[in-house]
């Protein structure tokens, strides 16, 4: 009798264990609530960790922040919408007026897409933001950022340098400013400006279009523009402008108040000054016509006679 009871108990225990195991097996894994708190119809501030989730921020003026890991991740951001992916996760946010993604380390890449309206893109070595009517999208600490202005409107990009040695590269199609640990690129913006005000030995390379273009440069700034594009390099000590893609391209170079130098070869010209207070170099190659101004009495030139076919260098000694 007692033995029967013990047997029964043992069987019951096994049955309970099996049942418990089955319940554990079929119960869903704990909800993967990467984004908290849950959105409301009002203004929400939501934070999403690197886990699978989809959040719709609903009405109101909402802010969503994605937090990355030390792994390599990718962010794609549109006005109101963001997708953030990494190893084993994908998190999506919709209806968010402001979206910020923090890379958190790793070799992360962000793509920012414009609206149909007039948008502004600004980016420095560890931040980038694209802003337009009713939206703001930001990528922080991303080594690689690409912004696209393909939806219409008059869009402006401003790229800022680091304290180190940086390069700015601009064509009618894109502007790119990059240096140690960062690479920011703006594609198809109507206006693209690069700034080198943070120190270092920075270089700008500006490239022309297939049409007729204009290049104007002073010791402080240089701009190259033509049909549908405008690129400008501000405060770069070294600037190269290249006109090799066709059209009738015209350049105008302005000297400084100090004693400057003008050099020219068969198809290139360089206006420069090596004074430590104001070291600058502006070079232009391949232009059909160049005029170089001299504003002082002691500006010196060293010009290939063949260059005088396309170069006007009045006042240079
Ligand atoms: Ca990361
Ligand atoms: Ca736009
Ligand atoms: Ca710099
Ligand atoms: Ca051209």
C-alpha cells in the first residue's frame, strides 16, 4: 500500500516535471522590448537598444534614440523613419519627428536621406545631422556617413574638419570631407561647403563639370560652380581646382595683402605665399582662361611663356 503510494507520487512528480518543461518550451521568450517606453498619441521620448523591435511613435512630436553596441552596425534614416541593424538584430522606428542613432563603437555606417523640401545637412568628425521641415535625423560617432539629397528642394551640405590633417573633395555630384577616423559624404546637394577651421594641414580638391564652370579663389576661400552645382572650400591652406571634364572653364585668383608668388606651367597656375602668418596655395589646372590679380608692388611671378595664351597676370613683377 505504502509502496503503491510512493510509486504514484513518483509518477505524479514525473508528470509535473514534464508539464513544467512543456510550459517552459512553448512559452514565448521574454518580450524583446528593445524600445521603451511604449508609444502614446502624445509626445514620446523612446530609447531603443540593439535588439529586435518595431516601434511606431504615433502622433505627437516624438523622439527616438537608437543605442548601438561596440559591434559594426548600420543605420538608415529618412524623415520620420529609422532602421538600425547589427549582428542578430533589426530595430525600426516610424512616425518619429526626431531620430538619433549613437554608434557606440565599431565600424558603423549611417545613410541619411532627404525630404522633398529644402534640407540642411551638417557633419563633423563625430556627428552628422540632416534637418528639414518637421524632421531631424542624427548619426553620432559614426566613422562613415553618407547623406543623399535626391528627393528635390534646394539642399545645402556643410562639412566640418577635425583638428588633424583632413581632405575635402568636391565634384558636381558629391562633397566629401574625411580625416583620421571619419569620412562624411554629401551626395547630390545643390550647395556643398567644406570648412577647415579646426587646424591641421588641410587640402581641398575641387573638380569641374562637363559644362562651362567658374572657379574663384582668395587666400580664405575657393569656390567652383556651374550648371546645377556649387562647391566651396573655406579656410583650406591648400586648394587644387581641376577643369578636365570639358566646357569653357574660367578661373579668377586673388592674391593676399602680403608679397605673393605666381607660378605657371603649360596648363596649370599656382598662386601662393609661404609666409608663416598666412601660408596658402591655390592651384588651378586645365582652365581655358585664368586671371590672377596682384594687389601689391612686390608680387613675383615665374610663368612659362606658353601659359600667357590663357593666363592674364597683370601687375606681377
Ligand atoms: Ca556600433
Ligand atoms: Ca530635399
Ligand atoms: Ca583639419
Ligand atoms: Ca567644365
